[in-house]
C-alpha cells in the first residue's frame, strides 16, 4: 500500500498528542518508517536503522539519550488478500496486511514507567480504526485498522536483530528501556487506484 508511511505518521501524531503529550516526561523523537541500512566500519559490516526520504537523504533513527523516548517503525512484511467485506460490486476491492514493528528506546527514570507499562501505553494508542478524517486525503483507501500484537522485552535480541553488532557493544543501561512492539496495519483499497493512488 502506498500509504504505510502516511499511516505511520498518523500513529506518531496520535502518540504525540495523546499518550505521550506530557512534554516534561516524554521528551520525544518519533521517527517514521526506518530501514536497516548496511554500514561498513573497519572491515566489518553492521546495520543502522535510518529513515530514507525520496531525495536519498537518511536520518539515523536509533539510540539518542538526549530524549526520554525515541521510536521508529519498520515494515516486516506485507500480504495481499481479499477483504471479507466488499465495497460496491466488490471486484475492485483489495486488502493488504502490513506486519509492522515499533522499536522503542526510553529512559525509565525520566518517563517514570516500567517496560510493561510503556508497552501497554503505546499499544493502547496503536489500537484504532482510522477515521474518515484521517483517510479522506488518501485516495483509493476505503479503511485502515491498526491492530496491536506482541511485545518483545529482550533488548539484547532486539539489538542483535536491528544492528547486527556483538552483544559486548550493547549500549542499553539498566535505567533504560529497549523494547519492540509488533502490530499490523490492515487496509482496504480500490485496486484500480492502487498503482496511481496519489493522483486518482
């Protein structure tokens, strides 16, 4: 779906103006959809999560301890299928399920929150059906649901998956939180519009 980035922006806006709106506790840096980019240093290769724009610019999206919470999203996979409810004659309706991951780095002392509480806070903001106001500017989109999934609290494993660096370089201190929340974005759309949705 061409609108995953826009839907992730809506999620971040929902967090910034809702669950994370306390700017004293949540000094935040909320990134969009990041990609694990390969990086070569001293003859070894690792990965670095970065948001890449359409001009080729990149923005590092990982650890930044000047903020009390930093997060970015990743697309793990997408699956196309038939929606259970058809719109109109139904022949032009498609459904995509994007498996997503939100990777979150936070300072538990500054946000005064434990990892499980943070997971609950973020998941409660994720769980939503986007309103007509949200999807109206997204041509060809009939509806979008955001469905929370599981949370991984194993920071070492997340670090290994995201950076491909050895465990002895793990930078997370005991007062910090490093978790990953899996969720899905399920969109129903007009297939005749999908190849050129921004202009149809």
